[in-house]
C-alpha cells in the first residue's frame, strides 16, 4: 500500500492547487527568461497547462468538497514546494538545472495524483486525476526530450536560429 500523502479530498486538492500555482509561476519565470522563440512558446504552453490544471482542480474541489477553498497550504507538492521560499530558483546556474528541477516536479506531481487515485472515491474523481497524471507524464516527456537536446550542446534560452524544443 502506498504512503498516504493527504488526509482527505480537501487536503489533496488544496495541495494540488498550490502545486499547480507553483508550476505556473516557475514556467512563467522560465518563459520570460527564454530568448529562443520556440523554447519560449513551449514554456508558455507548460505554464498555461498548469493554469488549466488549477482550474480543473478548483472545479473538482467545488463539486466534491463544496464551499470556499480558503487559504492554500504554504507548500504545494514535489520539487517546487520550496523553490521560491528559499530563493533556489535564482541560484540555479544552468538551463540543465532548471530542466532537471522541472522534471523532478512533474514526476512528483504525477506520483501525487496517482496516490490520490488509489484512495479517491468516485469514478469521475479518479478519471480526472488519471487525466492529470497523463498530462504530467506528457510534460515529463517534453522535458526529458529537452534535456537530451541540451546534452547536445544546445543553449536552450539563448539559441536564436535553431530550436532544440521540437513539436
């Protein structure tokens, strides 16, 4: 049996919403730093996905918990839970470090949603979490491909003519 990461649906959803907010902020900052138009577009897509995930989770909260969401936890889930409060984002020195942190975050988020699926009651709730797992897995694949491109001496934020991020 997997470790329970939350005490109830409200707790699961509040942490997930906070995690998606953290992801949005992270990808937004990276997209602003990107000078490669293709990389910028891809990062904006990841950012927008995080915002869409937040909306899905908010709706899920309203339907399955009810009432106002209220304050979110101080920390979300996964690798981004502490990235902003400790200034870690500013201390990273290379594109590879940013990509590795994003990969770690996507893996942790997918794991979190899978754990939620194991204990969630109701097929609709489970199905929505399953769809989010698939999207987080897709983000992971995008980022892994980018990490491979970076390993080939591409400069992700500064390349002007070639685009390591492929569609």
